[in-house]
C-alpha cells in the first residue's frame, strides 16, 4: 500500500550558544492510510521536534537541516507558506499536548470551529454550523456547547473539542503529541477509545507521541522507538513489545510496568542521553549500553530491516548476519 506520509532522512537542529544541537537525526518513517503509528522515547529525545518538523511548524531556533517530508506524494519542505497554511487542518491536523490551553478563552467553541471552516472552505453559515455541531457530536459533546466558552468545559471536554476541530475538514492524518497527558486515567481511556472508534469510522491515520505504554499496546499498529533524535527501532507494535531487539528498546520494554500511565525518568538504564551538540562519534546509545564494543564506540549504525522490524544496532545486525 502507498504511504500517506513518507519521512526520509529528516534532520532538525536547534541553534544554541554552543553550536547546533541535532534534535532529530536521519529519521525515516512511513505512515499508511488509516494506520496508527506511535512514537515513544524518553524526555528530550526529539519526539515533539519531529512532529513540528512534519507539520512544518518549526520556528527559530529550530531549523530543518535535511531530508524530505512527502505527504500524499507532495514534498512539504518545498511548499510556500500559503499552500502549507491551506494544507494544515485540511490534509494534516495537529493536536498538541497543550491543546487544552490552545483554545482561545475569549471565543465560544462554535466561533473557533467556524473560524477554521471559514479559513479553508467556502461553506455558508448554515453549512458551517451544521458541520461544527456534527464534529462535536462525534466526540460526544452536546452541540449546545457551540455556545460555551472554553472555561465552561472540563479539561477532558476541551481536549475533545480540540479533536473535533482536528476532524472538521476530514484530514487524512491527525498528529497528536501526548493529547491525553493532562487528563486523569479515566478521561484518558475514554478519549483514546473515542479516537480509535473515529479512526475506524473515518479512516484517518494517526501519528501519536506518548509516554504511556499501555496506550501504545492497546491502540497502535506500529511503534517507533526514538533515542537522542534517532529512530532506533521500528516495527509492528506486537513485534516490538514481544521481541524488542535494540538494547534501549529492551530497557524501555522492561521498564513497562513501572511506566504505566506515569511520566517519570526511565529506570533500568543507567546514565543520561548524550549531548546533542557534541554527540559521541559512534552509536549514540553506546555510552549507556552494557553490550557496546569498540566498533559501537567508533561507527554509527544505520537503521536496518531485521526480521519483521528495523533496528539501529551493530550487535543485532551481526546476530542476524551470523544466522
Ligand atoms: N528552543 C530550543 N533550543 C535548544 N534546544 C532545544 C530547544 N527546544 C528543544 N530543544 C532540545 O531538543 C531536544 C528535543 O526536544 P523535544 O521537545 O523534541 O523532545 P521530546 O522528545 O518531545 O521530549 P518530551 O518527552 O519531554 O516532550 C531536547 O534535547 C531539547 O533540549
Ligand atoms: Mg515533547
């Protein structure tokens, strides 16, 4: 099947006082139509930066330093700002972690949904009102709330309203950056179930960043594990959960029970991620890896297809070659 999104060799750097920090490094991934791809990895590994780059929303001091982002066959990196603006909400929409605060407190929910419609369609007022009521109903909010202000809604309802906004123009891809992390566990579950039902009904694909491994295991088709700006393992969620190959992914999976729903530093893997300004010459995980060899410390492994998933680790590559 052709992909809806093809990210190739993407690189993003932040300009800092001590030099460029490579926050996203040679990332390649595909999303198929209707697919749910989850991205995990510890804090600071570049997940949000990657999502911003894909949506072409990077601002100074971040800059795209290489690679391409093909959406439906069109390279997003080559589009002019107006074409990109048109494409957002219509082709790709974004629900960010701070979505609860992304709503304008001085406008009703209905006015904010209508603004998106007006900016992207030539629908008349009646059609706009109909569509706004329709998307609110989809996320189980009574359309009477078209007349409510954000402060009159609970946190969970505001998050749902953001998802309603993301659905307005039926995009093919919805990007979500920890959309449930500010909610309690019950509200998280209910929101995720709703997203899943809508995805099956409407057929959009989801690119989803989370720290919650139980969300990953319940809802994602495929899983990408990031470390220090790189994708180190990528495959079907079941494969990566049941047979993680990269030492970092293995550590992450081992820590799963203690990670459930909680946001805390990774236990079980000693040490810290490397500097992104002066990264080590070899594998970025080598300084923390119990199995690292001289080769791991001197050369950078590529992401290579191994069995059913892709892994960025010399030791795993050698193991498979030796079979
Ligand atoms: N404005 C900035 N200037 C310099 N470095 C930055 C800036 N913003 C982010 N970074 C660095 O880029 C790296 C990636 O950050 P990013 O926010 O993408 O990580 P993340 O995986 O989304 O983390 P989290 O799980 O905490 O949301 C981090 O190491 C961070 O320190
Ligand atoms: Mg983030």
